[in-house]
C-alpha cells in the first residue's frame, strides 16, 4: 500500500490528509449517528454542531458528510497495476481489515496470472457485498506509470447494476484526475442527495436502481432452457435450503447464472444466500461453512473434489447437475417434483411469458405447497411458531417422496419441534 507521504504534489497531499480523518473523532461521530432514531434536520444539526466544536479543520462539512457516509456503508478503495507488473492497494477510505484487503485483491483480476480483464465482478463475504470495476489506462497524463486500476466498493445491499453504473463513473473520474478526492466528492453527493451529475463523467441517480430490478435482472428462462426438467433439482435444493455449488471457468457466466437462482424461491426474496465469486481459500470456505444454505460460484474445477462444500453440484460448462451422496435422502424425487418440473418447463417455454411471469407461476406453485404444509401444523399454547404434526402428515398417505419432501421442507422452514 502506498504511503501518502511519498506523493510529490503538495496540494494533493493536503487534500488526501483532509480525507484521512482522525479515527477517534470519526468513530465518535459514527457512534452518535447510529444512536439517533430516524433522520431529521434537528439531529443533523446536533451532529454537525458536535463536530465543529471538536475540530478546527478547514473543510468541516466534507468531514461531517464523510462520517455520515461511513455510518451507512463500508469502504471505497483503489487498486493499481503499474508498468512493472506490480499490483498495489493504493488507497482506501476509511479503512479495512487485512483479511478483507487480501480477499479483494484475490477478486481483483489485476492479480490474475492469466491476465484476463474482468470489467466488473461482484460477490459477498461475511454479509458484506463487494463490487469491483476494472479498466485499462491508455494515454493518461495523471496516471503515467499505471497500466490498469480497479475501483472497489463494498456495501450492505445486493444491486450489481447500481454499483456497476456508479463505479464506472468513479473510474472515469479517477482516469481524469488520478485522485481519490474527486471520487469521494461524487460518492458523498450520491449519499446525501442520491445523485451526482457531470457532463464529462456521466450522471448517476440512486432511485433508478431499486432492489426488485436487481432481483429480476437474471433469466429463469435461460436456466430452464439449459437444464429442462432438471431445474426442479435446483428448485428443491433451494426450497430445502441446501448448499449449491456452481462451477464454470468464466466468472461472468457464473455470476449471471447464480444471481438468478434465488428467484426460484421468490417467496423468501433472500439474496443473502448468494456467494457468486468464491475461491478455494481457507478464510472464504470457513465463512461459507457458517451458512446453513447457499449458492456459491467457483471458477476452479477442483471444487468438484470438495463434496464437503455442496449438496448439489452444478457443472455449467457441461450442463450437468449432481446430487451428493449425503443429500440423496432429502432430495429424493417423486410425483410432486415431476409436477413442479413440468410446470416450470411449460411456463418457461411459453414464448408469450416474460421471466417475471415465469417466476410468478413458480411462486404460485410454491405458495400452494406451503399452504398445504401449513395444514399439517399446530400452534402450541405458548403462541410459538406453528410446528409440524408429523402424525397428521403421515395420515394423509402421500407417496413416500412427497411425504419426505414436505418433512424436510418443514425442517427448512423451522417448523419442527425441538
């Protein structure tokens, strides 16, 4: 990581120092901000007043807004690759852990030996989403010794389109000025006003990117086109909160496929199960193992030799889905699964239906299944969550595979008596 003290431009150094921010002061501001219930002008004025009393730094408003920004998100970073072929973590605001820095350097394509340029990648690590946009530097007077750089943004929400659009603007700013200061100004503008505008660098409006659009950005129809009736295996695994590992040598293919899968269980609207870019690295695998169920994307084919990581293995390159030995009992297919599979295929193959309509059809079938399951539950006297009456389920005399599926679904929905 470059030391700002080594910069030669004194004016730039002063600006960078202003954005370095005394850690103790900022931590106090953030703690204060997080204790505030709601948001209104009075609270903002109180916070700003407290800030101005504690510092005589010149640009107080920038520091104040930066503190507010830090209370909402995590960090913004810049990674550069120089003419010597070295990849350097050159700037970060406000700070990050060594663990997170190492992870993001792995995700950044600038450290890849194969030299493939991935313009945009995203993923999740321990409940924090990362978004990385990488560009090649050509004929830049302000980044003379830099061949490529990446802008890294971490956030709490899943919205690839939003952060791809915004990091592209930040990249254009960095290409022009070679300074993180200008990027920070744009980021703060987006945080406080929801917009940043520039004729030369482009405009960005936060409200153009709502979460629902991000959830519906993938194509269920493409998945069904590739896997047909076997799509029901993915549906079943997701319903039962199983561990799905997806392999393909190209990260772009992995991310497009995996981001779409949570839509198969639309009733949960839970994209926190998505880990679209995972390496076979100890800290990443340990973090993955703390999740009860997940969708994990890998570009390393060696993951196929790690049955401890998955219940269902999807080889996208060969269009193959494999159920692991330990998951075969819970994933036994029967008449109900055939009905669901046929519904999914028929809906997806209808040329008049959009992806969102296919999702709706699957969601209606899911609701029917959950309503049926609820009819076999009972509420305890203490008002706890309804639990499955297994005897009532057995009396229905469903085919063994259907009964088995409903039992494991009850377990996934935390409807079993402990």
